[in-house]
């Protein structure tokens, strides 16, 4: 099996893990599965030679795991700051800036937002990742982010519907 197939298979594994993440209405499951998917994507980007994507996906994985615990919220500024050297040393063009922008948005979403606001912010960050992955030639990564966009819309609608039903329910 040629190396290119293995590299794309790792990206597709990240894609499959992301499916499970974004279909979850539970914030903790979302963050845990995004963390695992991010590490798969970091490995995928490393083999593609997309080192800014590698670093940003690695940060995303660590950030996602840590953001599960509310008491580590004071660490959020460290994640924002970590993107500065990543950008300074590795940005060679505007495409390299996309995962950094996505990472900054995702950091804010994961540490400071919940439920619908978190998912809206993640939608915006996902849009930046989608463009990056498409331009890098990442099949699994592009499919992953495209799915994230669709699954996020689906889950936002589902949460909104449940919230509306809860507000109109006479059993409150």
C-alpha cells in the first residue's frame, strides 16, 4: 500500500471520529471526541508536510481535552499565546494562517462558551479549517470539516428544537 493511501487513511480516521463528536449534544463528549480526532488530523497533516496544520490540530486536541474541566479555564490564554510562535515560525502564506485563526476561535469556544454559542463559534472556526484542508489536498480533512459544518447545523437545530419544546412544556 503506497504511503499516500496510509496518510489519507489517517485523515479519514480523524473524519470518522469527528462524525461521532459533532453529532453529540453532550458538550463533554463533543470535546473528548474532537480531541481524539484532532490528534489523528495532526498526524495526517504532519505526513502531508502541512506543519502549521499539524501544530494547530495538536493544540486543538490538547485544548479540547483540557476544556472539559472548568477549573483549567485560566489556562485558556496560554493556548491563545501558543498560536503566536506557531504563526511566526511556520506561516509561509495566507493558507497557513487559516488553522491559526480557526484555533483561536476554537479556543475561545471551548473555554468560554457552551451549548449553542459554542457550536456557532465552532462553525466559524470549522469554515477556516475546511478551506485550509481543501487547499492542502487533504481528502479526509476536507471531508471531516465539511461533515462538521453539516453536523453542526443539524445539532444546532436539534438543540434549538429541544430548548423550544422545554420552554413551551407545561411540566416545567
